[in-house]
C-alpha cells in the first residue's frame, strides 16, 4: 500500500477506466467500459482516506461499509471485498454499473473537496466481477426457518433486494414477475452496452441459490389476485415492487403516427426481446435513418445510443432545458456525445408530423429560454415566439417519464394511492393495509436502481419485525 499520509493520497490521480473507442462501440452492443485492471483497482482504493466518520457510507441508500471494502481492495483482497459489500447489497455487479454514485456516495467523499472523489462505483463493479470470474461465490449462512411465507410482486431492484434480505432472515420467499425473465428495469430498460444481461442473470442466480423462488409470466391482478396470495396461497405478507412501467406521453398532435415509440417499448424490444439481434431473435423494430429522442434522463440517453447502434444515420436528443439541468448521469451524457448523438437543448416538441401513409416525417419544435425555477428547483423553460422549426425524422422516441401501472393497484381497491397512482406507504414501506408492503418506483415514481433497493431493504426489516416481533439490526 502507499503511504498513509493524506497529502500523498490526494496526489494519486483518479484512475480512468478503459473503455471501447466511440467509433467501434457505436457499431455493437457490447459493454462500453472494460473495467479496472487489478493494478488500477488497488491504486484507486489506496486513495481512500479511511475517514473516522465516512460521509460516503451515509450517502449509500443500502448502507454498504465503503471504507472497509476499499481497504480490502487496497490490500489485494478482492473476493473478500466483494463479500463485504454483499453484507448489505446482494447486487454489487449491477449497482457498480448503473447507480449514480456521483450523486450519492462519491458526492460525500472528503477527497472531493480538494481533488476527485474515490471511484467507489468502479471499484464495486471490479470486485463483483472478480468474484464471479474466479468462481469464488460463497453463500452466506441463513437463519433457521421462521415458517413464514412472503410473496414479492415484481422481480426488479426493489423486489430482488427484499427477497435477498428476507431469505437470509429465514423466511420463504417467492417472487412473481409478469415478464418472462427476472430483473425488471434491469432486464427490459437498461441496454446491453451499459448492463449486460449475463450480469443480471448471475445476480438473480445468486438469489436462487439462496433459495428464492421465481414465478415468471404471472401478472398479479390478472393471473392471480393479491387476495388469492394472502388467503388462498397461504402467504403471510406481500411486498409490491412492480415499478413504474406505464409510459408518460407528451399530449401533442401526431403521437399516433407510425414510427412513434415510447422508450419503454423501444428499449424492451431491443433489450429483453433482443431486437438488435434480428433475425436470430424475431422481434420487429423500426430502424430509422433519422431518430429524434425526447427527454433528458438516462432513459433518453439509452434510447438515443440504442438508435445509433441499430443503424441510425442521425440521432437528435430534444430537451427543453439546457445541459446543466439534464437529470441524466454525467457519464451517460458524455458517452452519448462521444458516439455522435446531436443534442438540441432548449427545444420543446410541438407536433409530430406524418406523411400521407401516417408515418413520421418530421418533429415540429419551438426554441425555449430559461425563466424562474419551478417546483423541481430547475429553471422553467419559456417558449420563444416565432421560433418554430421542423426536424426531419422518421422515428420519434418519447422518454419523458413513467407512472405506476394501474393493473395491480386496481386489483386492490382499498389500497391507498396518490394522485399519480403511486402506492402510499410510511417510511418503512407499510401500506394502509395489513400484511401489504410496497417500495421502489411504484411508490416514488421513476427513480434510481439503488434507491429502489434501499426501499426494499427498509421494507424487508419492517416485514421481518411484523412477522416475528424481532427488531432486525441495520447490518447482518
């Protein structure tokens, strides 16, 4: 290890993770970053100051002991570091790839005051991958059976986090998923080049080895009702983690045109249904020459970068605010820019124009300027009169957000929901109904993977306490 002197640690530069060159990666769906080398990982971990009161850990929604796993990496104990993370996070290979560490743990790193913060996410990914490649997976010891059965609705991040915690606490856990593969947004929403499906499968397999059961192709509210799970199937509690899978629309003329996709449909066809490997996977998807993506979040970036990989000659990203207000991760914006996505900032869509056959031919837009801040804290876009113009395009992808799908909540009419259809809970995931809990995007609306997992972990503690009377400590 390097000298423990903080001044010398600050002088160590933040390591840059190698990645595919933009001109190469834009023609394939392989993962963009290659990951740290062992030498890079140790050097990056040595930058950690091992603070007495680590802010990074406070910034982690699932409470990972970050200084402890960084210390193990610096010592070359990579597998042990992965196991340390898994004491709190059962999905480190996923979180290391897609969580916004720059706005959470890394934001609170003390090094950020004088230098760059430690690359906590890159290091989490590194050790999780090292454990998997070495075949060093070791299952933690489970508590003895409580005799209690818990049904988890939705195999996304929140549901997987609940399942991983409850199975170790001695409960029997069955996860019900509407689609044919588990993972939720991890499988259908995040592209292969950002999160390979093999990684999702490996993390789910870990839960299966722990004893979690998965029932696929089961729509709770249609195939089974929540009442049937509690009364007929003998479950003692239900956790609802069904996400926010209902796409939001713009409400502008022309959204009915052929060639208009929501990001949900576009990414599901490409990711979960492998449309990018047509005809090996017989999933139809329109491959446009000129594609316009509307939105400014990670989903918009994923859609734009997918369109280029599907052969688009041009891809415009239309966003009504400026670059500074974009909610997408910094890395994703940078990757999109490198790959050739053309950003049209301060531009709002007015109408989708169709041709004589009803297919998209252009997107009519209007320029904007930023006014006073709105409820989100960002400056409100204000239209510029006389600035209307058309973008020639044959595909429009709407990526402006999602709402909870009402199928499940409609099946429980007494369940309290808010104005957007999200389930109302207390801060531990308890709903207004006994034995029914919820967490993740179906409560908060579309948010991050790690926040959904954090909600799942809180709910797992509440479920365990309510079923057994035992207070579960914050860490195992």
